[in-house]
């Protein structure tokens, strides 16, 4: 239950961060969507570790001037991406043939220079791309992201699915929290391990059963309030000169990388 509440608070902090003053917060969401997509593509196209390091440094600079702390990026992006891609990249340091650098004791596995380079590329691209993607989400309220996607021609079905999924996640978290809190308020003594496991299994079953009903209720509630997949906001997007400058800079980065390579 504490973890569920922390997840909800984390999402609310992200929404508040998107509404504060900063470099990225002041840009047109449509420009940010195109610009970050160009920067993510730049990270995928990069074939040089110094270029990847420069892109990662650019992401850190953007976060610094937008009020996004390194601690948040460290907890939300870097650790999880490192663990996930590290498991995938770790075998490449001994599988990829090349110049031997070091031999693992007792296992007689040879770590190669090319293998280390391949692992560094995989982890660097994943970390850089994920950092750019999270910067977009943390600096832009979610409804603005959806409206920007719709204005740029993303099909209304995709926007509707993303909007409903985002809303339904919070409804599901709220129901799970209430379910665990109601069960805990009816327990007068500490339970043993098997009893706790049975309670959790029963809660999962009940929540799964309520999921189908809740999804239908959420969809009907959104339709009854006029939702048809289109995102309507009180404030319209306005593109200013600094937005065009930011877009030109973001589009120049992949062009320079391709020219450099």
C-alpha cells in the first residue's frame, strides 16, 4: 500500500514539475515532441562514443535548466535502464571476438576490446534515449503531450488509447489502495506468512475481477463527458521564435552526426 501511494505521489510530482518555470517548460509541446524525437534518433544513429557522451551531456544540461534534478533521473531512469540493458550487454564483452583485454579467472573467458565497445554502445544509447524521453514527459503535462501528438497527425485511436490507459492506471492504483486499506482495517492481529500470502492472492483476484467493470465504467464516464479521442485544452499552443530556434537546433544535431560519420 505504501508503494502504491508513492507511485501516485510520484506521478503528481511529475505533473507539478511540468507546470513550473524552466527552459523546456516554456517551449511549445509540438516543438518539444519533434525535437526530442530528433534527439532520440540522433542517439540511435551515433556510431562514436564521444558523440553519445556529448548527447548525454546535452540531456543533463537541458534537465539542469529545466529544474529537473539529477536525483530524479538517477532513480527514475538511469538505474532501471542500466540494470535492464546491462543484463543484455554483459555477454557481449566475452562473446564478441576481438583484441583480448582481460581474462576472467577460473572461467577462462576473454574480455575483448570490441566486446566492451559494443556493450558501451548499447548502454549509452539506451541511457541517452531514455533520458530524452523522460525529459519530455517531466517537462510537459500529459494532456499537452496528447494534444501535441494529435496536432502532428497521430491517429485519434492511438491518442485515445494512451489517454484512457493513463487515466485507468490511476483508477486502478486508487482501487488497489482502497482494497488493501479496507482489508487491513479489519485485521486485529498480525498475520503469519501463509495468511499474508493468501490475503495478497485473494486481493489480486478481486482486483482482477473489478478491472473489467472499472474499465467499462471509466470509458462510459469519459464518453458521457464529451470525450471522443480529441484532446481539448483551455489554452492553445503558440509557436514563438525561441520555439523555432529550439526546433532548428534539435534537427541540426542528427544532421551533424550523419555528416560527421
